[in-house]
């Protein structure tokens, strides 16, 4: 019988997006069917695997070198869809990484991140298919790697990972997606709006999972969530958050009123 965390590591190392997506779906289904075990106390090693596995394209450049995306051209709109697809590709990788890398968490932790991996893979599939309808493919535009860089920075501590990836980097998606959705509404791109609404709904749940496990670790170690977050953000060089913020989305994702006040929100 296969083991969940080892299987997640093997999928993370796959460089073929389609094999990664189908593998995640099969892993999820097999786990739900009781065909996969999970060993929470096994300290796994990536060995010689190159992680994350990714295709040769897109070329990765610093964020400031990614061209601006104009909504008044087909190419500009496709570039924006491509940037979202790249985020979702990284997001399914980070979910797989959260499963294999950190031992000793409750079984529910691994189940939560398997669910996230499946939903992120679905988001990528939706965006990639729409990109093809527009005459483009994943890899046709430049992309940056900021999300995965934070995954790498927090590889040594699960509390840092929960604090700074889902609760910080991915939570920015809660703020950005409604604004992007409005831009597509203005040009009456119904399919893009539908995809973005699916992504926003699911991402609220993903950030909620990050909040759940960050708070679990704080309570387990008798730490203040507010103080710990500030210390971790400073130690791991998290980006400074700037508005506008999706307050309702952040509340649904489990942020407390005190945390929202620290963002400068009344």
C-alpha cells in the first residue's frame, strides 16, 4: 500500500504539469478510498530529487521584470490569465510540499493539504484550458517565483510555513482576485469571471486551513499568535502587506479582528 507523504514528494518532483495534476487526483481518490496510508512520524528526505519539478517554460525572472498586463489587448488578457495559472501551479506544489516535508503533525493536517493540492490542481486546469482557448499555452509568458521562494525560506519550520505562505502570500490572493474579477467583468469576459469566482471561494478555504494550523501550533507551544507572527515575518523576511484588503474574505478565512486591525483596517 502506498504512503501519502512519500507519494506527495514524488508528485512534487514531477516536471510534467499534466502528470502532476492527474497524480494528485488519483492520490486524493485513493486516499479517500482507504488505499493510502499516512505515516506522520517519518522524517523524509528529498534525496537527489529536484524539487519542485516544473516544465522548462515559463522562464522565471524577478517580479519587476514581468511586463505589465494590459486589459485592452488579447495578449495582455492572456498574460494575466497566465500569471494566475503560474500562481496555481506553484500553489499545488506548495500543498504537496506541506504534506511531505513536515512530520509529526496530526493526521488531519495532511488530509487538509491533500484537499488543497487537489483544488489548486483544478484551478490550474481551468486556467490552462482557458489560456488554450485564447490561443496560448502555459509557459508562453514570463513569470516570477516569489511564492515558491517563501516556501523555500520556510522549509525548516512548519509554524513559519503556516504563518507566511497561506496566511501571508496566499492571503494576498484574497485581496487581489476580486479586483481582477472586476476587470474581466468590465469587458464582459464571463468565463474568466466564473473561474475567478471558483478560485476565490476555494482560496478562502485554503487560507482558513493555514490559519487553523498556525493557531494550533501557537496553542500547542503556548505562543501568542500576534507576537509569533510578527517575529516570524521579521525572521523570514515576509513582504510588508499593503492594502486594499478584502476584509470580508479575510474574516471568512479566519483572521481575527485584532489581526485585521494590525493591517490598519478599522
